[in-house]
C-alpha cells in the first residue's frame, strides 16, 4: 500500500512539472505572438524627460527612459525617432543602438526596452531659446505616442523647493526659474528689481509668508510667466502656479509688471485686521491668461491702479472680505478658447462686509451681468466708470454700454476713437499716467488705457 501511494505521489509530481512546463511554453508563445491590435499601446517610465542642469558652458548629461509593453503579446514598434531628427540637440541610444531613428523594433509581452537620452547644449549662444524642447515619437499599430524632452538652453538662477534664508534682492543679471515652490519665510523680504524675468515650471509657486516687493519700471518692467517661452505659449492658461500670499504677509507691492500663464495669478489667504491698509498694492500690472482665477482674495485689503485683468474661465477678481480700492482698472473677459464659469467679479461671503470702491474703471465681458454676490451684503461704490451690471448700475457718471475695445480677440483693450469710456473719468491727482505710461488727459478716460 505504501509503495502504491508513493508511486501515485511521484506520478502527480511529474504531471505537475509537465503542466508547469506546458504553461511556460504557452506563455512564451503568447509573449512571442505578434499583437497587431490598435489597442496595444506602450507605456513609459516618464512622460517628460527634463534636464535641469545649469549649463555654464556646454551641458552634457544622460538620462534613462524605460519603454514598457504592458500587453501579454509581442508588439512591433514601427518607428522610434527624435522629432527633431539630425538637427536635435538631443541624442539617443535605443536598446543599445545609437541612432536618432530605428524601425520595426519588437518588444515581447510584459517586457521593456531602454533608451538613453543625452543633451548637448552650448548655453553661451544667446540665440538659443530659453527652453530647448524636442520629443521622442513612437509609432505602434497606427498609434503615435510621444515623450517630451526639455532642457534649459540658457543660464539662469534655479530654485527647487527652497526657502530664501535672508532679505534678498534679485537683479536683472539672468533669468530666475522656479522649478518648484520657492518660499519667502515670515520676517524675510524678497525685492525684485526692474527688468527681472521670473519663469515658473509646471505648478511652481512663489509662496510669500514675508514680504514681496516688485520694482519694475516703465522702461524695464518685471515679467512673471511660464518657462515655456516660445511665443506660441504666451497666451496659454495655467502653465505654472502663480504668486501665493499667506496669512499675515504684509506690505507687499507690485509695480510695472506682467503676470501671465498662471493657474491663479495672485492668491491671498486671510489677513483680517481692523484697518484698511493694503496688504497688497498693485500698480501698472497686466494680469493675463490664468486657468482658474486671476486674483483670489479672502479677508484682505487690496489697492490696485492702472491694471488690466483678462482671459480667465473663472472670476478675474474674487474678493470675500476686507477692502478693495480699484482706480483706472479694466476687468474684461470673453469666452474665447474656454467656457466661462464665473462673472468678472465674485464678491462677498455670508456674514462679512466687503467694501469695494471703483473709480475711472471698466467692467465688461460677454455675460449679461459681470458681478456675482457670493453671500453677505458687500458695499460697492462705483463712480465715473463703464460698468456692466444690473445690480450695481447707479453712481456718478456710471454707464452700462460697450466700451468699444480695439480687438478683444487679440487682447487689445485699448479704446476705439468712438469709445464712450473716453473722457468719462475724473482727475485723480496722484495718478498722472496710464498702464503703459501715457499721460492722462485733464479729463481722463475710464480704464487702464488712455486714448491718444
């Protein structure tokens, strides 16, 4: 009996081994069978290969990309190539083969290949674009996929998850790149001098707990924008985070500057107090092309003069509580390239008492009424202005007619010669010019621009 049982056990063991071998053979056959379905796509270890080395003369660095075939069967990649071809600053080694293009490369099921990527950039060439881009293209069963390649082509100051250790002044010697969040701690000031260019990468944020002072000039304004500096990106919304002012950040000022391409250009956390002294003062500032809100303020005091705010799917100004004073400002938004979700102004919050004063300003857009009340009973005083609102349509020389901008589709919000905003304003002794430095007339125009 024992002998028979042992014999049966040995037979079962042998059959198990044979079954495992058969399964392995079948699996290998599956892995070697060619899958021609258009659903068979590749996956990648990264969707963007980024080289953040500071190139002082010639930059040379190698990174690795893993290309996966997550399918159970083999696929044939018809083409792997650098989009820039022989003229690309990048070079690649594709599974051991140094070439800018390979054809008909097989990848077994649940297997992968390696691509080594190298960039060679002479950053002393001033005609180089700031961000040097290319892509690796993959064609598999009629599917085209790509992995972006990005490098900085010019020297710059780089900041990545850092805090400024002491009071700091940025001068216009070379650009400043926020690769990730840069923090200005409590009790520390960052002063940005005229002509500086600050570029944000992806969701990068300038996070201010202390104080930010931006001292642009008419001749040399300051620029905050995306690090994608090709002109085609100038009007793209939401390419980096923006400027965030945290609770108890005081005495901030921004003059003669452009802030564009952010998610939220300016975000302010609550700083409740009993006074109306501005936590943030803005003068001669363009705020353009945000993907969420342009200015998102809680319980804060803000003063703005000679401002243009435009191109944002949500509110150009959300102000919940505190005091806002707006002089010679143009708030205008149109459904162009996106579906607008909010009016130009979103004001108040339940249980609070926002005070808003607007003088010599324009509020316009393609909504019937460009003000929404978010709660409470905000006090809104508007005078000598072009104001598109049914709720708040009374005040000294307050009109609700089209201001006749020159070309809204190209974001040209200067005034046509027949604009009713011309000569609508009243003299403000402290402000003698417009957003680009033109002298205001004795009887000035409403809005950011003075008509010549």
